[in-house]
């Protein structure tokens, strides 16, 4: 089967979705070609660029593919009539605009209700009376879906809901309107930024407004783009969507179309892989910046697979170990060693859940000295092996 994948951008999420398509294509024996269009066409190679209906027509007429998968974009709105005219089975991945759902195509979309549920569970632990939402752009249907779902979730908590309306319609700058809106919000207030790109503006605006994150305003976002979440201060808590699973589901749907000869089959959805908790939603109520730094050091080292211990944290902070232990216990309520052990174990569980890495690789990547150590921990704490625990999640 000759299949074309039209890639609309080169973000981390887009690359991981393509990984899912490639995984299915390898199993099915497809001849898969990736063609850049929309934003990706601006940085893609000349031979792979396509950004107009005319070029789309040339590609389809010349290649005559058995099917195609298209990442939705604003450009796609001008192109889908060409695909319909050629009668090529087509699956739209991550439909962002309402018009994309009007064509004779199967759509594979994010389960925004599951995304909001993960965000809400994190923010509602604070038991605030007020929660806020910052959208990306009102023309994007997924942003509106997340707003509506979060509004309902907040209503279920009998709390007050606040939403920001960007009058400038520019999602790439920190506007004076956003700064003033944040200043007017009641405090404390839990805030859901619809994605990481939006969250960066929120965190920058909060600094200008003199709002302390997370003490006045915990912030949670979506996408877990490491280039954004790890580089901003404070680091950003974010939900990772299972985009690789979404790409695989899009390929499955296209395979069904091609096998049955149907132009359209049942739409599919993909959900959440995990929530990566960082400083922006730290649950501590004591504003001790040194302890926040300690937590960030622990999290980054464990994420990097280092076998960090309490002495390493004290050394990196240039603080006596006894002083650090005392301040950590006062701020968090448990010891520094306990925090390291818990964070490492949670990281191991998350990797077992969201990847297909063998237990040995998971143990090494989380800083355990051996896979047997991790197996003993699972047996003691969860009453089963890591492999059995992973299988129980995927039934």
C-alpha cells in the first residue's frame, strides 16, 4: 500500500504522532511517504513542500496513493476539496477546525474530556474557591472543548470559573490585557492554560503582574513539551497527550478504510499518557524558595536518570545537609530521602505505563542500581512485578 502522510508542523507532538503512524506502517508493510505542508512546508525540503490546492492536486494525480493521513491545519481547509475530488481514502489527524469535520473523512481526535479530567484532578487538590482558564484561540474547536469541559468540572466543585478573552487575537505575545486580567483574579486561584504555548505567556504575565506561581496561582498545562516546560521558571506542570497512540489510531483507521473500500469509518480518539508534575503546581503552602529549588534539582536529576541522594542535593544548593533536612521537613512534611524515593518510584511507574521499555531500561533510566531493586520495590509496595503491573493497565 502506498500511503502519504501530510505533516503540518515539526513540533515535538507532530513528530511523535508520526512515530505512531510509522510503527503501524512497519507492521502493515506500507510504503509511507511524508510530505510537509502548512507550517512544516516553510522549513521542509523543497521537494517535499506543498502549500496550495494546485500542488496538492499534482501530488495526488502523480502519486495516486492508496490512502493518506493529514494533520489538520488552517491550510487544509483549502485543500480537502481536492482530496475529495480524487476519491482518496483520507484520515484527518487531530482536527482543529470545525470545517475539517464536514468532509467525507474519518477524524482521529484527542479525548479532551480525559485531558481536562487529568488537569482538574491536579488543580482540585488545592480545594480553591476560584479556578481560571486561558484559551489559545477561539477559532480552534479543541480549545473551546477544553474550556467547556473545565467550566463544567469547576461547576461540579461549586467553585467560581473565570476565563480570559484575548481581544488582541494574538496568541504569541504577552498582552497588557492578560496581565491586567491576572491581576483582577481572586487569589488563590488555580489556572488551566490550554496548552504549553499559552502557559508560557501566562507565566510571563504572572511575573509582570507580581503573582507568585504556585503559591498564589498554581498553573497546569497540556502537551509536556520539554523545550517549554523545563526551560521556563518556575518549571511547568503539564499533561502529556498520547499523540503517538493517536498516530497509530489514525493509521489503523486508514487501514480499515482501504481494506473495506469505505470513504469513511468510525472516528477514533486518543487520550492521556501521563501528567508530569513540576514546580508550577507544587502543593506546598510554605513559600520557601530554597525548598522549591531542591525539589526542582531532585526532579531534573531523576528525569535524567541520575542516582541522586540527599548529599548531592545539598552540595548543588551549597547548603549544609542538616540545614536542608530541617527546612525540607518543615516545608514538605516528610524527609528529603523520602521525597527522592517517592519521586523515583513515580517516575518508574510513569515510564512503565507510557512506554514499552523493558524493566531493565526503566530501572536504569530512573537511577536504580539494578532491575532487581525495582522488582523488589514493586513486590513490596504493589504486590506484583513491574511487568504484571504494566499489563494490568493495558487490559
